[in-house]
C-alpha cells in the first residue's frame, strides 16, 4: 500500500487540538486520550485504526458530541463543541451527525422501513426511508423485521437509518466487528457508496488493519496518542479485502 503525507486540499470539518480524556475509576485515573491533534476533511473517508484501549472509541464519541474532553478543544465547522451546552450538543447530534455502532440497535417490532423512518421524523431535511435503504442495496427488504434479516442486512439498515437524516458526518464504531469477512465487505461497500454518493464525511474506527486499505486517510492510535497518519495513495475496493 503506497503511502503519503500530503494534506488533502479539502475544507476542514473537524479541528481537534490537545484533546485529553481522563476517566476516574475510584482512586484510579485512566488516561484514554493524551493530547490528540486531529483534522478531518469534508467528504473524506478516514479510518482510525488501533487496538482495544488505544482511545479510538473515546475520540469518536468526543467528535460526535457523546462525550466531552477533559482538556483541549474540538471545533466542528465554526462551532466549539467543548463549550457547547447539553442542549446544543443534542441539536448537533440530531442534525449533523449519523452514528453506526457495532451492534445494530434496531427496534425489533418495526420493519426496516419503519426503523429508518423513526429518524427521518425528527430531521430537518431527511431523505425518504426507501431512498436510504436503496442506497445500502436493501430495496427488497423494506417490510422485513430485524429478526428476518441477517446480521449484515441489519447493519445496513442501521447505516440507512444513520444517513436518512442527511448528516454532514457519519461516525462508525467497529461497524464490521460483529460480522464475518464476507458480510463485513458488503457493509463496507455500503459505507463507501454513501460516502461517494452523498459526500458525507465518514470516519470508521476499527482494530482491523485490513479495512484501512479502503480509506482516503489512515490514522493510527496507540495508548491514547496518534502514532502515525498517512494519505492512502492506492486504495483498494472493499471487494479486494480479506481478513
């Protein structure tokens, strides 16, 4: 995999500076992040790569407004998330960010279409649930319940739900972690299709080094710090991956 260090000539969506996160567990302090500086760019597909405990989930949660840093600043466009009120963070999450997690968190009593519609009802300018499901190649499963879908199909419904509100940013936490490689590749193809079709800034965190080969840029985290990052100059299609 060819590598380079050129900075993408794209607008900056996130600018994080000096991000530190300390969790207190009784008398013990756990340093999850240790002074992280990071920029994410508009329309970029970024993979944040690291072992369990490297701080990648904590960083993603801070970018998504689900957590706040102990120290440092995070700017989203021209908004300082670290100074936002809880109400402002709720608005930010609702209108600007789509989340995809390792576990699908679908509502069992609702169909695929209805699971997506739950989000579109609170969005400002949503796409139709059918359109979102078509984008992840599930047009033939609109009226199926989660129990009638495979794990990969459920994850693609979760992706459709995340993108249906037309978010500026899609943050994915181990989206293939519960899937075998064949199914995981289908999910990655869906994420890549969303990124390319909608221009959604996409960040995927994973411990799986193979997935980094489909990214525009790869950021390695080790022990709460960015240990290296590079632009991926010879991306692979998800179908070319194996793990």
